C-alpha cells in the first residue's frame, strides 16, 4: 500500500507552500488537492501543475490507466454523489465513530477506494515512496481512515485564525479555469467558525489513532529546512540536509510538478520567496480581528498563538 501524507487544515493556511516544498524532496510525489480532481480535472479538464490540460498530461494519463483502466472508466457523477453522501464537515462526528451501520461503511469505503486507487497508481507511476494529497478537507481525512490498510499520515497545518480570515476576504483569481474565475470568499465570521470546526476535526482524527503531526505555518516558513526534515521523518523518508539545497536563505527554487486541482501557486516555477504573509496585522480591520480572535480564542491559545499582541513578540 502507498504511504500517503495528507495535508490538512482550513484553506489559506499555507498548505500549498508546504506541498510545493515537500514535492521537491526525493521520494515524494505531490498530487495537489485530489478532492477537487474529479470535478475540475476529470470532468472539466482544467490544467495540471505542469501546464498541460489534465487529459493531455502524461503523468495523470498513466495514473488513470493504472488505477481505473483509463479516466473514462470513472463515473465522476458517482464519485461526486458519494462525496455529498459521506464527505461533509457536518458528518465528521459520525465519521469519527468507532462503529457505523454496514451500508454506511460500504459508501465510505467505496468513496475512499477511489482515492486509494489514485495514491497507489501515482506511487507506482512516479516511483515515489510517499504521495502527498493536499486536499485539506478534514472530512476526507476522516473518510480515508476507513480504508483498510492505507498508511495514512496527516500533517495538520494551522495558521493564526486572523491571518486566515483576512486572507479569505481577499480576491484570488483561479487561472486554470477556462474562463478565469475567482476563488470563494468568506466573511470573517464564517472563516472563524470554519477555522474552529476544521482544526478541531484534526484533533479528533488524532484521537481516533491516525498519526497527525501539527505544524504552525508561521514557524514552518521561518525555518522551512528544519520543518521539512521533521515532516520527512514523520513520513518515514530518509532525507539529508544536502537534499534541501533548493532552499537558499529566504527563497526556494521550485521545479514544475503535476499537482492537480488546487491553489494557483501550484503553477509557480523557479524562485519563490519564503516569507510569511503577515499582511493581516496591519490591514485587517480591528473590529473584525477582534471578532475572529474571540471566536477562535480557545484553539488559538491551545496552538500557542498570542491573543492580544498586534505585533509579533
Ligand atoms: Zn501534469
């Protein structure tokens, strides 16, 4: 069975950067947000991280062939129906149960099986020891827990809720769509509630026996080399300091990959700055910052974020 490193957390927490850096390590194949692959790639044929249309990408063509005998064999509408039936944030308490009715387990297993087939095929096609799925969705991680024999390891990426909420108020364009579209935006109140729900869900997953490593985005960006060595060890990879030459001071040199659906940053190739995005500290309206800080206070505190200080300590 393939070893899967699942990157979890609420969107805008820095998971794409973590994925891109992990993808540069030997023995790793980064797949992007597999949760969106069914609709955006298999159905809508959007662009892969390599720039080619999904249907024209040799890597994904080989993965589809090996996993399903070709993507045309996959009933996307069945996968999306399963997704709606089992993979919702509000179903997490049920997914986290130790026992479920057999017919429900059958649906979860059918859904998780599609992912397991992709992981297995991607590992075989790429020759990688570890595949990275940066789907983020906590409900998907809970579904994958039910697939027998999957070596699932979860990296739970947390970022200060106020930075996350500020980022969700901004407009981001999705360049890979046929007609350039904007990514979803959330109000600060909604972001705050989602931040609590998703982060708590990964704590619950850990209590169900899944290996979960929590990292703070801010800490990771401050010292990505140490962060990567730690994650490599968590993933069971033998990575040496000499494998981290692509990180040089506050920059990383990224090669192109075959990251499917996800953040526009997956198209970035070449040198990228490794600076943490702290724009919210000056730009986020004080009333909204306070609102998010209050709603998220218990978990912010648990993760070691200062509640009051506007400036970094
Ligand atoms: Zn590709």
